[in-house]
C-alpha cells in the first residue's frame, strides 16, 4: 500500500514538473524544397541536442520548432513574404534566405549581426570557408547570416569529342591547369568548341541555360564586371566590361558555336543534347551531375568518378585575356536570426549546431551542395560523393551575385540584352545601351551607370 502511495506521489510530482516546464517555441521558415529537407531537420536535430542537455542539467526547458515550409514559387517570393511578416512583427526566429536578400533584411533591422557570435564559437565557425563570409555581409561589412550550403557553377565539356577530333591525352589533361594560369581563355574555348563542331564531333559547340539565372554571370565576372559598389552597396552597370562579356556571346552565336535560338530551347532539349552527346559544352552547376549520371534523357554515362571524369571535364569560366584569372559563381542559402526574437540566443545556438560538419554534410550529400567548411571535405560521406569532392576546390574562384534585392530585376534586363545579342537583333554595343536605358527607366538612381569601372 505504502509503495503504491509512493509511486502515485512520484507520478504526481513528475506530472507537476512537466506541467511547469518551460516550452520554448521557435519559428523556422524556409522555402519548401524536396531536395533540401535537411535545412529543417538539421535545426530540429540541433533542438533535440539542446533538449537533452537541458534534461541532463535538470533544466525544465523544452525547445519546440514550429516550421513554416513555404509553398511560394521561388526564393524571391518567399523572401518578400518574410519581409512582410517582419513588417507587422510576425517574423520567424530563424529563417533561410538566398544570400542576395541578406542586405535588405539587415538594413531593415530584421537580421541579427552575428560577428560576435561567430567569434565566440570558433569550434564551428573557425573552419567555415572564408570566401563564403563575403556572401552574407551587409553594406556595413558585418555578417548577418550563416551560410547553410554552397554550390559551384562550371563549364562541363565532353572529352570524348576532343579525342574524336584528334586531340591527344596530354592536350586534354592540360586544359584545367591552363585555365588556372590564364593561358587558356574564353576565346580559346570558343575556338576549341568551333573546331569540335566543324570536324563533326558535335552538333552544338556550347549551350547555356535558356532563361534568367546566374550561370552565365560567371562569364561577366571573368570579363571584370562588378555589379555593385563595395562602399555604397549600390548596383553598378559598367559599360566597357559589360560589352566585353556580351561580345563573347555575340561571337559564339555568329561563329556557330552557340545556336542563335539557345534562349528559345527548353531545359529538356538542352540537357538532352548534352547527355546524348550532341553538345560539346554546357554550363550550369554541380547539381547537374545528378541528371548527367542518371538513367534518363536517353543515354547512359559512367556513374563512378573515374569513368565520369575520363569522359567529362570541368573548368570555371576561363579568363577573358591571357594571364587573367578564371571566375565562377556560388549561390549560398543562409540561416538568419531575428534580432528581436525573445530567444535569439537559443536560435543562434541551434544554427551553430546545425552548421557543424556532421549535420551540414547530411544536407550536402543529399542535395548535391558543396561543403561550407574544410572539415566536411574529409568526412567519409562527403568523400564518397566524388562529384562534391571534385567541386569543392573550385570554390577558390567563387564570386557571388550582389546582396541586393533589386538584382533579380536587374538580371532580367541583362538577360534580355544577352538574348538580343545571340539572336542577332542587336550588336553587343547596342545591347549595352539598351540595357543601360532600361535600367535607368526601371531603377533610376538605384543603379550607377559608368563607362568603365575605372571611371
């Protein structure tokens, strides 16, 4: 009887303790992405770790993650929704953003400056790739988000086609090194692509995405284009450098390297052309390896790293001039924290845990994203993914689109100029003037138009 009474008393005490336990609810917002569930689950796993630590320490606290998995069409629409929520004090505690939106959220006071947090947690942030911090800074130079993933863009080219036109293995193997030193330029790449087509090894020399995106911007970066003024954060349009980049696309179309209707082609047609070996070059990002080695699009390619790289080569955008530097792009998604949240410190702890190599690698290998830290590249699961292991060193040349909310609209105008050049409706010089006029009409003083970057 006494034992029964004791057990009952214990049960009542436990229930009373549970009832008095503090439940810490944190809102996590992101864009729904079936390829990136770990953006959510890594935070949930981090919360489970903190909850276990609370329990072990006898602290009556429990973290509960409330997820808003937005069904918006894309990151920009989702980011606008999140801005609106903050404007009426309904913003989340933790939220993911494409890095170019960080500046706007920081300016509006909706993103917490994290420099002190980063300095206080060298056990996680001391190993993050230094170049990635450039993608999440505001105009004041402070860091306002933690890179959640990274990716890299590149030119894919078919080595078998080079063999078909008589190039020996020494020539083929030397291309990446010559790109690194600036010996092999964009125009050299055009000439090689033209040779592949003229000798009948491919129908198309070089294909690119058919719509607005950022892949083609690495060519602009290679030509010295800078899209923002680093001091003011203002968008820039340097005419001289822009014309140089557009001229390369113009020459490719005129010389039959890129089809004049590339921007009218479907994604499936472009991917199929590369997979079925009708196109020598295609440029996009590392995630494209998934469909290249997949069993769709009517062809079978090697699925092992050795076999794949015997067939396909990767390079960043070559330098525009001899001796110049190559360039490529990365587009990180990042965790930001509400500075006015009642539990901002706990939110920051969760993001730190979720950024550890173990958790971030779970996301990277399942979604074909490159590592955010050096330690990840040594992890067995990461090393087992030969595509990611090969892509990580290319981050050394990574550049980023501006942390400016208007850049998406700016890029649409730029793409319309590129399209006009390829179809022959405008020369590169005419396209530059057209783009400059459109930017001035749409953005006014928000875009600074210069004759050249030196001016």
